[in-house]
C-alpha cells in the first residue's frame, strides 16, 4: 500500500526519472489537479490527476518535497542538484502559486 500523503491545494516535488532530475508541480483546479512535470531538458509535460493518483505518483517515484526541504536535504537525495538550480526551481514554483 502506498504511503499516504496529505494533498495540499498546490505543491512541488523533485524526483529522478531515467537518471535525470525532474520537477513535479500540481495546483488544485476543481475537481482535479492541474499537473506539470518539467524534465531535465526543460520540456513541460501537462496533465490532470486526482488526489489518489498524485499520492501514488509521489510514492512510486520517491519524490521529495521542494517546498518543505532545504537545499542540503534535497542535495543529499539528488547529488546533481546545484544551489542555483534549487533556487530557480523554488522561485519558479512560488511564482506559479501566486
């Protein structure tokens, strides 16, 4: 059974896919959530998921929360993450939630 994650109205995560760092962002748009995955090349992949699907994705992909973890914690999980990339992803995410 997947680990339960409390779905907020919006949130942001990092994870690795095919040995590349990816960025997952979701925002509540009733009744589903608008989602975007930004791959390591900067390409954006859009879709819609419900809360259960987001929980499963977070679990299966071993995602780490960008908003709740500092750079040092995320760097330990993602060695390729640079400080400038972290700061950019965090700033970009905050702009999306305004």
